[in-house]
C-alpha cells in the first residue's frame, strides 16, 4: 500500500493523457485468455513474420564478436546511415547525404518525441489529423502543446482539407509549429498522392510550418510507385519524413527507424536525442543495414502476396459484420464503416470480443472522425483469420 501521508503525486501533465488504449485492452484480453477463452487478436499492427534470413545471420554473426558490445554513437553507424540513404535512392529516387541528412531512430514513436521537443514550445500549436495515430496527440499534450485537429473524411478520400487548414492557421491564437501527416495513411488505408504532398510542402513553406510525414506503410499492399514527401522540390527546407523498418521489413521489436530532412534540422534534433538515449546495439545496426538490401522479390512476397491473402479474409470478416470499406486501401489494416443500426462502434467491437472472442480495433481511438469505423489488422496467420471468420459467422448468425 502507498503511504498517502508522504503526499507524493504525479506530475500534472499525466492528467492530460490516458494509458494507451492497447495497453489497457490487452490486459482484458490476457484475462480472457487466462480463463481459457482463446481470443484471436486482429487489432495490433505487429508483423508476425520474421525479417529476411540474411538480416538475422548478420545480427548473429556480429553479436558473437567480442568488440561489438560497447556504447554506440547516437548518430548511428556509417554503415546504417549509408544503407538508409541507399534505400531512399533505390525506392523513392530521393538523394540524401548519409552524413548530414539522415538520423537513425529507435522507432518512429521515439522520433515523434524528439521532433516535438526540438521544435515546439509549451503553448505552441500542433496540427494533428483526425483520425490519426494517437501518439501525435498524446506526446503533444504531455509536452504542453496546443493541439488543433484537422479533418480527414471519407468523402474527401481521407486527404487533408486545405481550405480548412488555411482557415485554422488564419485564426490561430498561438504559433503553429508542426503539421503531422501520415501517408500512406493509418488507420484509413488512403494511399499517398503526389498532389497532396505538393500542397503540403507549399502550405508549410508559405506559413513557416514544419510538415512531418510518417511513412512506414508505402510497401504494404501497394503496387504503385513508392512516394515520399521528400520527392517534392524544396521539401527538405520545411519537412521531415519518418520511415520505419517495423512494418516493411518485419522488424517491429528491433526498434529501428529513421528520419530524413536538412542538415540543420538534424543538428537541432541531435541536441535533444543525445541527452535522452544512447546509440543502438552495433550488431543490430549492421543487421538493419543488411535488411535495407532486401530484394524486390522478398518485398513482393512479404509485403504483397502474404498480406493480399490475409486481406481477402479480412474483407470477408468486414462483409459478415455488415461493414463497408474501400477496396483500394493499402497498408496492413482494413478500415471499414459500421452499419447504421449500431449506436456506437464499441457496441460492435465489444460484441465481437465477448461473443466471438475476436479482438478488433474501434476507430474512435484514432479520433472523433473514426467513431463509426473499425480497423482489422492483417498481422495474423491465415488459419487465425479462418477461425475468426468461423466464430463471427457462428455468433452473428445464431
């Protein structure tokens, strides 16, 4: 028992955020599993396939060396930075100086913290998409920023409404420092568009606002040209792009990501990062560098063929639940609108969880524009999808 007489209290900033939804909900799922209910999770985007064999071999080989276990520079090894630059040139045709325009990260979530600390003062305004990744909002709140949501809506293809953005900026009561964006989009699956990227760069340059694009999904179920915000001329002057190995290289637990931008922004971010963490384990960095060399055939099998089979089964689940969806979505999730007869999305997701023992994500956790939507993750084996569909059919047809 805590001794309340000591009067130890949490910081006031904790009152502005809640425990992450999945952290809370997974406790409930774990309790159900402990009771023998065998819940199938189709909720979290954690790839269940391994990295390439060559990636694992490099990690094992380098980890056995006696001289690879010391602290590493926060800027990352030259090998990793060079591999990241090569990756951007190979797949996006973007030229990056590996020494000055790339910063390896311990995942994009960590990068969101570092960028916010580097560019946003308490009370400054941050523009966050609705729906959008909850961490954009949570970390901004923890750091005292003023959050203003901009709408992404189905009737606009889940692309930004630039008239609304202009109106927000014209009426802002504090300095607007960052606009967070994420294409290909999570949770909606809307693909990246060159026109959207061009308008975002123009918006950022005219208003002196940093545009940060989170781009981890461009390989998954996407047979079109891979797009990057940094392909737009002048983008480096006012933009940062995140990329991550978690999704596209099946390495979520490895915690390797990157950001790319101009050299001055990198220097500012390093002032923060060098005071928060130390460099990543050297064998892991070298293995990540190897992963960036994965062949086009590897990506086709891992990021397209496997997910395409799962996607078809996810669509069957959506249809069984009476949900509608855009079949042109990309990425490792399927986003669908729930039937009108449900009072709210949790009426559906809780029924699916407790009657069919299948965990899917309610869209409200991504913002108010997600209140009538669900999200199904494709990160489960095909036999799990088959069983999930069988349970839902049994539950909803009985």
